[in-house]
C-alpha cells in the first residue's frame, strides 16, 4: 500500500486486501501421487483437472 503506483489503485477498490506471511511451505509431486494413489489415471487423462467451461 505504500507504493505510490500500487497503493492508490488498491485504495480505490471496495474490497479488502490481506497480506499473508507463510511460516512453512508444503508441496507434492502429482506424478508420484497419481502413480501411487490413482494408478496413473491423471496422466492418461490430461484434461481431468481442467475446468469444464
């Protein structure tokens, strides 16, 4: 908000801006999950996780 180029733009919106500071990160390898838990179904159907519209 203190940036003179960004602050006024956000201030003009009728929304709330929240700053989050993570204390940890978690990630996973979808290829490994797919192979272990789903039997490779996601890799055989690439559009499975894409929106329908």
